[in-house]
């Protein structure tokens, strides 16, 4: 009887191990197939002219320099708004808030907001920022919409990192006579810097991949604007440009070239997340 159970257990373990190996092979195979296909289709269409010029409607030439600059503006503008708001909210909820029920409700609301489809954020951004505030379709309206989308992510990652800072660190600083804000500024925030950086990188990744919300708020113009004029001007990001060239003009080669650029940027974002987390943990001796 015991030998029969052992044989069944070994057979069960072998089947489960085979299923897990098959799942790993399928996952890695699909990922490599997607990356390889996008790169194979996009790299041949990449050129310096494509990356360094703007579209010309007279000659029919295509350039994505305005789209690349608009993407950079969206990233910088979103981080400039979302970092103070998200980190400040996380610090208040973790270090100052006394009513734990209110904190739990806010945390639940943040988790709920992080799961809302981006098209809904885009609709709200169009109605509120574009129409009600009369900003029009511009980079600033797109940034404000992306702030709403990424605020829960920054707040929650920072909040979890704040909770991971050991309580004796705070007590030691208080014992030396430091005030509440000084303890937060010199002890708590440096200890949770890895969470803040991780939230920033996740925000950059989401900005790079967002298109639905930006179609409603930032527009899809391909004009090359200055750094000051761009904020109140319509501008397409790389993802919006990919959608435009693939669906409106049928330029699938250009669309795959943009997809290859976005794929490389996404991989670099993920690698930078692991690198920064490792460096910060090394500095903290973890």
C-alpha cells in the first residue's frame, strides 16, 4: 500500500513538474516570438532620417522626432506632478494619519483607481481638462490625465516602502531629540527611496505604453514645438503615432519601427528597475 502511494506521489510530482516546465516554455517562447517578430519587422525601417526629422506633408517624408520629444515631455510633466502628490500622500497616510479606518478606505480607493481602464481616464480628462478648464488638446492636459492614472501607483509603492522602514530607526531619531518632520526627512524617506524610484520607473513604463487616454487629451499632431510652446500644443506620443501610422496611413513599416523603439525602451525600463533596486539595497546593506 505504501509503495503504491509513493508511486502515485512520484507520478503526480512528475506530471506537475512537466506542466510547470511547459508553462515556462510557452511563456518564454511567446515573449521571444513577440520580441523577435517586432524587431525583425521594425529594425529594417529604422534610419537616422526617421529619428531626427519631422513629417513633411509636401514631400511625403516621415519623421518621428516630434513624437519622441512629446513622449519625453509627457514623462517629465507627469513625474513633476505625480511625485510630490504621491509621496506626500503616502507620508501623510503612513506617518501622520491617526484614523486607521480612513486610511484603509483611502488605500482601497487607490487600489480601485489603479484598476480602472485607461480609456475612462481619457474620457474624464477630455471632459474636465480639455473642455471644462479650456486647456484644449495639449501635452499639459495629457500630463494631468496621466497623473491621475499613476498617482495610486506612486502612493502605494511609497507607502509600502515606508512601512518597511524599521520602527527602531524612528525611535532612535526621536531619542536624539529630532522632530517629526526631521525624522521623516533624514531617516524615513532615505530608507524608502527604493520604493519611490520603483514607482517612478513604473510610471515611466506606463506613460510609454499609454495611447487611449492620450488620444482624448494630448491629441495626435506631429508638429515640432519648442519646449515652452509644447505644453499648450497638441502633440502625439510614440504610441499614438504608432496607432496613427498603422490605422490612418497604412504605414506598417513605420509602425513596426516605432514598436521596436518602444520595445527597447520598455526593456531598458525593466532593467533599470532591477539595477536601481539592487544598488539601493546594496547601499542599505540588505
